[in-house]
């Protein structure tokens, strides 16, 4: 038996996880190395890449929510007895620990004399690992509420998505650094330098949880063309809603911040992510098995994330390419570098599997 024929294997999730992690790798690499003079939104190629870059995190987060909730709900035990609950708490602590270690402000570990305010600010910055860790913890809480209230996952996760979406409209307008410690402020808004504050980014994780619950409760639904069409219409519905919201925003404020700080952008990106899932379910309908490396890439997303981030951005213990060749290359060299980074990540995952390195926690 191969990995691709394992019981309960959802092929389209394997495909989209592999796509998400490799798309993330190329996005980070190009963002670090491409010269400033080539970053022109009037150029159709750069505009296309830049638009895709904005979708990388939503795809990654949506998929994380889908996969965790799917695996959690495959077990029919209540949350307090579900073996995935313990694993979820473990994953929460692991992700937060790795996130803070990667941003640790000094290589001396315990000597903070030379740590500047900028380094402390970087340490308190919330990135995707912190976000996913908190997202997993909240999924466990919401799943428990779903069971105890008898409302069901669809209502609970949808309500959580709406609450975080609406709350973000107001929370992002507050300069939280003036009211709470930077450690907490980083989780609330991006003014601290955080890339992924909880608001509104948790919306994508909770939205993915809805799909994960549906997949777990309807084991063969993803094998039907009807499921693909359903995702297609849901995705188009969100896109239409974002367009309506755009015109409402213009009517109310006289301007639109669609590509910067508009809630309509969240709806738009969610629609694109759901459409992408529709595409991958359609592709999966034509496949019985998939290459083993695709599954391995999906299983090792954390390992790939950590290694390529350390290579590109460095840490307290190593110098990254960002410090050496930041925005230094032309498009051709940058693209070749991105391909090389993707090749390196694929090779690393293959070697880990080939030599049977134990990588369960990662």
C-alpha cells in the first residue's frame, strides 16, 4: 500500500497543501531578492505575482483549518476524549514555541544587554506560526462548544468567522500598543509590525474548519462533481459580495481601501480560496492516486516553512539572504533562485523520508 491509497485520504487536500507550501516558498524568495526597480504594478507579470502573493497566506490558513478539523472530526468521540484534542494542544504549544524561537532577540539566549527596541519589537511580532497555533486552540474550544450546545459545527464555526470578521473592522482601527503590552498588541493589529494578527486572519482558519467538518461528516462528498460545483458557486458568491461591498464602501466613505485595509478584501480573498478548492476537487476527480512526494510535502509544511524562512530571513543564530542580497537581483536571477529554493525544499523532504528520519512533530 502506498501513501496515496491510505484510508480516508482526501486527494484534493494533499494537492492544495503541496501547492500552498510551494507557492509560499516562491513568494517569500522572490519578495526577498527581486530588485526594487522591477516592482512595478503597471507590469502585468509583476501585478499577477503580487496578486498571487496576497493569496498565499489565505490559502495556507484556510487549508490548515480544513485539515485539522477534518482529522479531528474523523474521530467520533466527544472532544474531551478525542485523541486529536491532546495533539491539538501539543501543536498549539509547538507552533508558538517555534514562532518565538525564530524571532528570539539575542543569540546569547539569556544576555539581553544588547537587545535593541527594534529586536524586542521583532520578537513580539506575530507571524503565521503564532496565528495557526492560536487558531488550532480556538478550533478545539469551538468544537467543544459545538458539542455541548448541540448547535453543530456549521453554526459555531460560521458564527466565529462572522464575529472575527466584524470585530476586525473596529479592532484594527485602535492603536493597541498604547493600551496593552506589545506581546498582546501584536495579536490584535498590525501596527506593531505583526504580519498576521488574529483579526481578521483567523477568519480564513475558521472558514476552512467549516469545510473540514463537512468533509469528515460526509466521507465521500469530495468525490462528487456536485461538491465541486457547490464550492464553485460559494466562491463566486463571496466574490460577488466583495464587489457589492466595494460599491457600498465608496457610497458611504467616498473612497475605497480595497487593497489595503478594507474588509471587502477579506471576502474577496476568501472567495478566491474557495474557488481554488473547487478547482483542486475537480482535478482530484480525475485522479485515483497522486505522487508520494506530493503527500510528503503536505505532511512537512512546518519543516519547509521553518527551514526556508531561516535561509531567507535568518535568525539570532544565522544570517539570512535578506541581509546579503535584499532586493538585489533582476527577474531572471530571482526566478531561478525561487526555483532553486523549491528544489531544495523538495529534496529535503525526500531525503527525510528516504532515510526514515522521524519528523512526526514537524
